[in-house]
C-alpha cells in the first residue's frame, strides 16, 4: 500500500483502539489490540506519518529509534530487593523502569494527554541481545516487567532485508500477533503531501519531468547509491532557507542529500536552469502584471520542460502570496476572538483593581501570557502543524505589540483601553485586506499571462490542475473567488478528463481487437 493509505489505516486503528463502551472500558481489550507493523524501504516517510496521525487524532506521540538503545535502556537496570517468602528473607533481582516506558509517562505529564501512540522504528534491526525484548514487546506489550500504559497504541516500523543487512526476521508467533502493512514509494501520493508541506517548487517540477528519480536504491561495485523521499524533503528545507539568505546550492551540496550521483548531477543542472528561467522570464514582473514582451517571444521556441518550469515558477510565486494571505486571515481571526475575550475580561475587572495604574495593560499581558503558554503546551504535545503554529506565534507577537500600545496609552478606564485595542485591530485588518488583494491581483495577472502565452494548451491544464490540488490555492480561491479559475476548471479539466477516458476506451478496445 502507499503511505497515504497507511496513514488512514493508522488513524482508523487509533480511533478504534481508543473507543470505549458504555461503561468506560476500551471496546477492544488491550490484549486484542494488535500492534501495527509498518514494513517499507528507508526514507519513505514513516515517521512523518506517525506525527500527522497523532496530531489529527489529538493524542500524544513517543517515538524511538530502537537501534540507538541497549538492552539495559530498553528493559531497565537490575537491582536487588529484599523479600520475605515463607518466613525466610531472600534477595530478589528486579529491574528499574524501562527508559521507553518512563518516556511515555513523562509525555503524559508534560502534555496532559493520557492516550497516545508509542512508535518504535527499525524494530527488526536490533542487536542479538535486544531481539528477544522486541519480540516480547510486540507479543505482550511490555518492556521487561513494565507494561505499556493503557490507552497507548503500539506502532512499529522496520526495513525489508534487501535494504538493511542487520535485519532480523520475525517468527510466525510474532507475526500472528501484529497487523503488518507493507508500504511502497508512491510519487503521486507524496506530491499531495509535498504541496501541503510547501516542498520547493523546483523539486516538484523536476520530479514531474523525471518521476523515475523520485526514489531509487542501487547497489553496484561502487557501493550503494540512493535517493529517497526524506532526502528530497530535507533538501527542500535547505533550498528554501538558502533562498531567504541569498545563497545558492551547488552540486556538491545537493549530493549530500541526493546520494545518487547521476540524479544529483541531473537535478543540480535543472536547478541552475530553473533559477535562470525565473530571472530571464521575470516571474515577479509577470505576477505584477508587467510581463516582458521578450518572454512571449522566447516561449514560441521553448521546449516543453522549459514551459513547465515557468508554469511551476508562476505557481510558486502565487503559493507564497496565497500562504501569506491565509496566514494573515488566521492571525486576524485569532486576534478578533482574543479581543472578544478581552472585552469580557475588562468588563469583569473588580472595581478596586480598576484603579491601579496600567491595570488594563497588565490584564491584557496576563491573558497574552496564558495564550503563549497554551501554544507551548500544544506545541510540546505535537498537536500543531506548521501553518497553525506559525499563525499562533504571529498572533502572540501581535498581541505583545498591542500590550506595549496599552502601556504607552495609560488608558484611564476600560472603554479607553479597548479603544486602543480596536484601533490596533483596524490596522491588522487593513494588512489582511492588503495581503488578500495582493494575492488576488497576482492570480489575475498570472491568468492574463497564461492566456496570452499558452491559451488553452496543456500548460494551462497543468496550471489549473495545480491550483486545484494545492491546499493553499484551493482555500484562497474558495474564499475569495476567481472567475477565470472556475471557468477554466470547468472547461479545460472536463475536456482533459474526456480525452483521458477516450484514450482508455481506445486502448481497451485495441486489447480486445475491436479497432
């Protein structure tokens, strides 16, 4: 199965295992809650899937790579305890709590979440001394003499033997007690994730042209060469940061992530061209509605991969504006909700405290501190995805700015204090409107260029399709509209689907000798 289906299965399993009956007992007894065993090649995204599943199910996550542990850290250290059996004092060997089990209890204390997922990676690559412990863990849900707490779902992951020489096979007794899921790389599924994760547009464009280079592991006389989904994502993070710093990655750096010589060379050459297209065509000018006449002339002779790269660059520029607009929306909405709570708190301020200097700013500051503490608690629990975390951090920063304005104003009463905050919110609302107008204007300018450069060609189909598939673009257009998007989405994509269906029908007829 692909990683998307595996994520759905994990989420469904967590919900099923944590479901309770009318008496408050788990509907599926712990002894019947089979651990999930994910088997798949390295770098495919198993750990990221666990983080997403835990966040979407609202539970905690404790993740361990078991190869980093010894038997003592997994099982616990032995110590001697005195016991009395049958009237005779004896010394008995016992064990301290496993570090892994202790981490589960620590996670419950720090997050306040009593249920969660215990994820053990590389479970079939442990040392000979630790192997029996892992079998006991899967079969009995214990580490040493310590059981995994109730309400914690066990998920383990491992690599097939062709990817790791230290892999150990599980016996039938163990396999009969787990739910095994075999996962394979799947580029279309990964691209869905990549769009939401804002993977660098050059990587997405390159893999659209060279899908065979998405995931490879090759072993020859020169050693093992590989490129994985994890490698592309980590490289994307670096490229985005480099761009913000005005730096450019070269082939030597790319090889540190894409550890496959030919793929690294190919992508490095493509990345150089990608940046060249950005500058030559003037993508920012296009999105500002000021496309250069030379751009249209060049496109007449450009090969398809150059045209596709340009479309990708335009989409990337739009994505940046859509994300900024959505983030401004989220911050404004959060601040508005916060102001409603503030107005209520101001009204409930005791009369004796209302006479204190700067009491309104102090109260607002304490409420902001509570908001920041709530953000940190959710962040520690892993319950915030990146966009949500960014919006909450920006909200807190905005509120701290408003607190300074309250201190500066030294408002004498609640009405005056709230007037200061209302003025600050008006400025924030104007900034939100500006971000929305900027994104809308760029989208219209992009359609102007696409219509003049490509009309209703394949490039327009790609452009509209990517707008449809992008979470940020889809959310922005759904809220703010775009007449030409809806028209092209209806006409072009319908025609595209009809053409695809006709091709499938013709191929099926040829197979049956009907044509």
